[in-house]
């Protein structure tokens, strides 16, 4: 027992010495830096933050189109130049689902209607006649619609002469009172490719591509961008352009080439002229067979895109 107790005592003494040596080494100012006890990590406990949902404030409808004295307003037509009409910008024709006559929205004017430059703070800019050139009902492509009866449409007039500001000639729009219109629509769309010298016609059953005989020359190009079909017009047989489908656009390089009307209107038409390719003043010349596809079939208000 004594020997066992002695050995146990020696073991305890040795263990104590080792412990003191470790403590001494840890407290020593020479050699390795003293070890700083590591703080316990902070534990973040997420809590659910409940915030009351507030509905976005309703945007009030604009005021209804105001009554305007139309006696002094300029007529908006292919024969006139009307400053102050906004451009198209990046707008496109409005698509309406479920329309019986087609997905592309148009409106047919029931009477002469005032054209405004906006709908929030509207100023009257001109008067759009119920019939264009006194011959065809005025049908306009719709780009937008707002509360209280506002409709944004494309119009067939120039905002400036080419010699004044080429950028303002075509692509004019206006806000009008929906009460002066009847809703309409179309399945048709037309694309003219001046590089390929083709016209693509889609009547709603699928696109069909046809060659054209001529488009605008380099100095008098066919106006690019969006325009629309105004309607069909018939010149006497034997003239250079017997059948004409008038477009809303006009030349952006020539102020006037048609002396009787003082205009530079664009059109899709047949022609007795023999030139082909990029040689016209801006019109798109086609064969009788191609015009037959459009003649009295393509609805007014159909958008024509030229690239």
C-alpha cells in the first residue's frame, strides 16, 4: 500500500508540474504571443417582420374630351400640313382579342372629330373629317385607349414639309373622342421590303409574298416606318396610275410633286411606266395581279410597314 501510494503521489506531483509548465508557457512574455480566449459567436435568431400591405393609389381617369369650337380648326387630311401633332414614337397598332372582324383595332369616324395633342391637358390641334378627301370613310388605326373615352389614332396628314423638318412629315397621331367613332378592326397587315423589292400581304390567313415593280429611289425613298391604308381610288383608264390605294404617308424629300393637290402622297398602285427597281418618287408600283389581291378587299386603317 505504501509503495502504491508513493507511486500515486509521484504521478500527481508530475501532473501538477506539467500543468504549471503549460500555464507558465501560456503566460510567458517571450516567444509566442499569449492566446486570447475566443469569444462565443453571436447567434442571430431571425424574426418575421409583418408589414401592412398598402394598395397603390389609383390613377384617376383623365378628364373627358372637352367641347371645342371647331370653326377655326384646320382640317387634318392628306391635303394639309398640321403642326403640333405628336409622333408615333415606339407605339404599335393596338391588338384586341376576340374581335369578330380581326385582331388589329381601328375606329371608323361617325362625324368630324376634334384632334387633340394629348389627353391629360388636351389642346385642340385640328379637325379630322368623317370622310377623307370627300370620297372614303375615315378609318384610323388605334394605338392606345384611356379612360373617359380617349382614343389615340394615326392620322393621314403631314406635320411639316420636308423642306422644314423631315422628321415631322409622317407618323402623326392624335387623341380623339371615342364617342365620335364606331369600333372596328382588321385582320390585314402589309409589309414592303424595299431592299428585296417585295410586298408581303397577310389577310389573316397567312402571309403571301409578291414582287413589286418599283419603290422609291435613293433620293426620293419610300417613307420608312408605319403608315396605313386610306382607301382605294380610281383614276381614268389610260393614265399612268389607273388604280391607286392611297397611303397616309408622303415623301420626306419632296414638298409637292402632285400639282393638282399640292401633295407628295405615297400609294400602292399600278402603273404604265416601264421603269423598275428603286426608281419612283416614293410610291410602290405593283402589277395588276398584285393589286387585285388588295383592291376593294384590304380594309382602310390597315397598317403598312416599310423597311
